[in-house]
């Protein structure tokens, strides 16, 4: 005889709303998700297709010497597998070079190429133009406050994720 399976309860959108009522924390969470979604739109370079993680890699490499992928993962707080996939995609576009570490053949060293720097300059200019245009409606004081709050929130979120053992990235 086959045991009867428990009847699954259908969850409706109303149930989900009831279990997570609108609070300032929920409003902030929703606003941050929307900001992340919108910011992906202006992370792309016009010449090269780079996503947010790739943009972060290019930005991190600018002004630095060669760096091991594992060290970059630790410093940036991204999972090594995420950075490895994204670095491979950047290498395929010629934006970074990946070379084996001469001291450890298992490790990769990343270097920003001239083409990668050009991509970064264009992507950063586009990103800053969109943000500057969007923020024009706010006063200098409001922009400064928003920047300070976001910088602080980012640090608190990183600290909380680390404390809870949740990988960044």
C-alpha cells in the first residue's frame, strides 16, 4: 500500500504578501533590488558587453599590477568560481590576460589589457553619466547623504554576510 502524500498547500501572492508585510526594511530591500536591476542596464559598455561582476573585475585591476585570481576573490569578496567564470569571459574578449602563476601552476594571474582599460573607461563614463543625470534633481547635500548611507550599508551588509557564513558575490 502506498502511503498518502501530504496535501500541498498552494501559496498565492496574497499569502506571500501577508507573510512579509510592508515595512521600512522590506521597502529598502525592494528598492535595492530595483536599483540593482536598473544598474545592470548601464553597466554595459557600448563596445564590449560586460556585466556588473566583469565591470568590478576591470575596475579592481585598473591601477594594480598582476594579481592572482584567488587573492582577488578574497579582496573583492566574490566566490572564486564566479570570478573564474567571469575572468574567462573577459579573457575571451581580450579585456584581461590570464596566465598561469609560475610559482603555482594551479593558480591564475590576471592582468588588465589596454583594450580592457579602454572598455573600463567607456563603461565608467557611461555609468557616471547616467548617475549624474539621474541625481541632478537632488541637492549636493542629498547626494552626499545618499553616498554615505550606501557606503555604510554596503559595509554592514558585508560584515553581516561574513558573520553568517554567507559567501559574497
